[in-house]
C-alpha cells in the first residue's frame, strides 16, 4: 500500500496509504468481534452487534482487491507474484483449519481461501476492457440470487467429518459428497465465489481509481464522498427491502447468510465513504495509530486471534452476558494491538526479511 508523494514534495520516498491501513485495522476490530462470538457470547446477539460483525469481511476482501490493483498497475508486479501470494493465503487457510480447528481443509470456503483464489482472478480481471470488467461484477451479483433460489440456500453448515489425521492416512466419518463441497464453494459456504468475488473486483476498480496517478490520493466529499454516500443509501434501502434470511450459522451472527445484493452495495459505499472521511482527518491519525498498526499486519492477527479463541477461550465452555463478554473482548483486542506494535517493530528493525516473513507480518 505504498504510493510516492508528488514531485513537489520536500521529501520523496515510499509511504503507507494511511487511511487504507486504518480502515483495515477497523475491519480487524469487527473481525475479532465476529469470531469471538460463537466461543463466548450468550445468545442472542443484539442487532447492532450483528451489524458491526458483518462489516469485517467485505472490507477485508474489498481491500484485497485494491492491493491487486496497486501491485499490477502501480508496481508492475507480474502475475506469478500475485499467484504466489494467493497460494500462500490458501496454504495459511489450510494450516489454520488443520492445526487450530482440527478440520479437514478445503471442504468449505474460509475467507483466506477466498482471498487466495481472488488475488490471481482479480489480476486477470484487470486485464479486461473497462466495460467488460463492470459487466463481470454486475453478472456475478445478478447470478447470485438465481443460484441461491435455483440450488436452494438452506443456511446449513457443511458437515465436517470427525476424522483422525495421521502422516499416511485419514480415517473416520465419511466425507461430504462432492456436490455438497461444490455447492459450498459456489454459493452456500461461508464465503462462496458467488457473490464474494464481486467485492474483490470492485476493490480492484477502487484501487485502480485511487492510485491512478503518482499524487498522494485524496478522496473529496463533493466527488468520491458523494458516490460513497449514494451507494450507502441505495444499499441500505435495497438491503432493508430484501434482507434475506439472515441465518445464524454455527453460532456466527453476521447478517450475510445468505449474502444479499443490498448488503454488498452498502459495503461498497462504506469503503468509499470511509476512505473519504479518513483522507480529511490527518490530524487524528495519531489517535488512530492502534488501528493503523493492526492494519499493517492483518494476516498475522487473523491467525493469532483464532489460535487464542480456539485453543485458550473455547475449552472453558463459557457463555457470558454481553457486559462480561465485552470485557473479555477488550482484553483479547488489547493483546492483538500489542502484537501489532511488536510486529511493526520487527518490520522496521529487521532489514532483508525473507519473503515468507514479509507475507506473514506485512511489508
């Protein structure tokens, strides 16, 4: 997320796009809320909590698309570089499921699988003509409800086999049928290709626009802010008219089961409008530095918070009312922020880091 300052600037050098990092850090806050809920919160979750928990995934996936645009059009990275990063995201997701969750990987679509798949596809997407690109986004969003109705969106979570993994064999319950796995990846899983790829592609368009020249990006309220507010309003109306079933799946309380078009229009507007606001409050960046620090190492925090939730918190089997739950959340969140500052120190003090280290802790 680096961009050069204008030529007239007194100091020329690489800088982070601070609003993007802060927005990603805000998404991490919502992500920890969403992921801690099944392990600790006594149902039912209040509506405002479900709403905030729902914002993490579209922000993350949209920003992932933006980074592909920066890599391709701003830094001239080859397809092989993006494909390698995508493969590493998929590998990280598989290791998370095997080592932390004790799941057989690839049966359903973890968000890391989706990002890993979306990165190379977004790179190829950006090679299409502009009209063709927007047609792809519209087609994905329009096909999604047709698939949900035609194939049936049940809200059920794919059955995970109770298996024993050894170095040479897998034994235990039978695996889900191939058609169940295909349905999960296509339209019924946690983050299926339809419609979540459209969010990554929209992020690529936004990144291509934001970093379209060598000037430091700045969205204006009269231009980009107006578009963001318009998308927010249109998405909110469409979402209220067609909210979907809003299933609670496996105690996860996000409002996008199933994902609805109005929700994604709202999320797209949120990203645009949030970047516009953040572009206009540089004096507050110091106060928002914890979010910025977390946004610089989001993958490491994603893996770390799940390790704590699954291996430390879940074994106690507690279900806490909201006030007590929020206290535990603040402790976990503070720990993740401290981890982010430690990783920032590592990044700045360790020169010549290997590629895998930079991938994990941010670069």
